[in-house]
């Protein structure tokens, strides 16, 4: 059944398809704690950043987290497994960690939550970083080796795989902006890493399907989680217009197009947060790819606590544009960090309306996964940004369900957003 939106003078409601997936996401490094074999672990210390430390202690407390997700009527949950735990040394796999992740996945299924499992969410084993990380030509083969081992072990209980989380965010932060390890600022290296990520995905896609076939398992669905942004020129100056167009192509579309050429997507995972106001400081090659308007007074839009514009219309427009790919779309992240929980609920509602509108206009959307289930470690920004439906007290690790989460819980319960 397609979505339906209904409008009366006093009541507006938005109906979502039956079998829609509803849930929230986390990633291993951001919630588990003590991922000491990961490149980020070393880098946080070297770069003098707030350390991830015990994070949310979800490595131990995951059952509590999933109980809460169930209480909130979720029927799906996105999480990642940590490569550096499973393969702490090249070619040496830890059965104990694989078993841990099997327990985690079974804990989801016992609670009626569909596991959506990400294989790479920004962090790498230390040993890979020492060998040049994703610049190394061997990186796709190393990744494949890990994927084969992990998927072979977990496949019986997983239908949805995400090979790589936000490859272009990774390339931008680590190899263009120089903000994340290995803090490079090189177009040449960015290109090499992008090519390796494309190749890693394609290899993983084929291997995963191969394993399901060989084991005679029901079919699985493999994709990436693609971060997309709504790029808008800050002023109508032709340079800004051109840069917006270019960034849309390079950042939003190129990676997906390359994967489509190899028929290596079963659905398209979409992460959407914000709009980016493009304003060139000068006409230079690098400027075309990185410059944004820094005058906060320019935009009248509300912002999250990190200063990102709130722009639900952008999600609607991008969903409509992505219809052309003729694949189901799955929103794998959408969320807000804020101290104001009313704003969080407003954000969720407005984005759900945008999704509903796209569904009514014929876009095939499979589900909506909020980022994040619980407050967590927001990379180089540390623990200050609060993205969670559930708050975390970092002294006691106590979880507290926020009011916005309770309101959101009504949507999966009724299949309807009403106001
Ligand atoms: C996304 C990341 C996720 C989290 C959110 C806020 O880009 O995938 O790990 O940091 O942003």
C-alpha cells in the first residue's frame, strides 16, 4: 500500500505504507566503548580530542538499549560491527568477537527488531592505518577478506547489509578537509581513496550475494549508506551556482552512479541531515569543492546545536530526484543534535512529512531510521552533541527516554503521523 496523506480542516494525518521499517541507528565506535584496536583510538589522543573512552558502554549494555527500542515500537535497528575488534591483526580473526556480534544480532531479533548491519562506519583497524589506510591499493582486498569472514558468520540472521557508511563524508573529512584521521588535504589522495571504496563495495556486494547463494539462504539486500545534502547557492552569483551544481554531482551522485554501473545496489541507503549554502571565497579548484557560507545571519533557517541548517524540504526534493534510479530508497539516518527536545520532535515530524509527501508522489521508500537511538560519541566533536532519542548520563551510563522518542513511538504504532 502506498502512503496516503489526508487533510481536514482540523486534523492532518500522514499514513505510511504497511511493512515500513521504523527504527534508529548507532555505530560501533560511537557507542560500544574501548575500541582500542581502531585507528580513531590512537588519533583522538594524538590530536588532543575528547577521547571516546567507554563511550556509552553499549558493548555491555546493548540489551538494555534494545529493550528501550522495543518499548518505543521500533521494528528495525541499524548498527555496525567493528572491523578492528574482529580482525585485530591482519588475517587473524577473533571468534570471541564474532560470537559477541552474533549475540547482539540475536538480541535484536528476539525483540522483533530487523537488524541492518553496517560493515564499515568510518573506523579502521590500526594495522590498516599503518599500511596507508584506504590509500593502499590492497585496502579493498583486505576489506573483502574481513567481509567474507563476518558475513559468513552472521548471514543466517541478517537480511540487510550496508557495506560502507557515507563514503563521501569519509573522503571529505579524512582526505579533503583534513579533519579526521589521517588528516590529509589532497585531491590526488581523495581520488585514490574514493576509487578504492568503490572497488571495496563492489567486491563486498558480490561476495555477500555469493555467500547467501552458496548457503541457500533467502535473498539479502546490500547497499551503502549515502549521505546526501541539499546544495544551494548562497547568492545567485554564477560562481556559487556552478559550485552548487558541481558539488551536487560530485558529492551526491557520482559514487552512486559508479556503483549502479556495476549493478551493485539492491536499494539505496540515504542519510540526510541538512542543506549546505555554497559560497565561493575565490575562484579556485579547492574552493569549488569546499567553500560554504560562513555568515550565520544569512540563513533564516533554524539550526541544530552544531549549526547545521534544518531543511526538511531538501529531503523531499532529493527523494523525488532519486526516484530516477528505480531502486527502493531506505532512510538510514536522519536526525538532530539539540538541547531542545521540542525542536527534536519538530525536526522528526517535518522530515516525516517530507518522506510521506515523496511516498504519496510515487517514491518507493522502505523505512525511516533516526540517528541516533542513544546520545553518543560524535567523532571529532566529542560527547557534547546530543542526537539521541534516548539521553545518556556519561557518569552513570543511565539511559533516559526523551519525550520526542515517546511521540515518535506513536508513528510506528499507528502507521500514521497526525497533528
Ligand atoms: C553521520 C554519521 C554518524 C553520525 C551522524 C551525526 O554523518 O554517519 O556516524 O556522526 O552523522
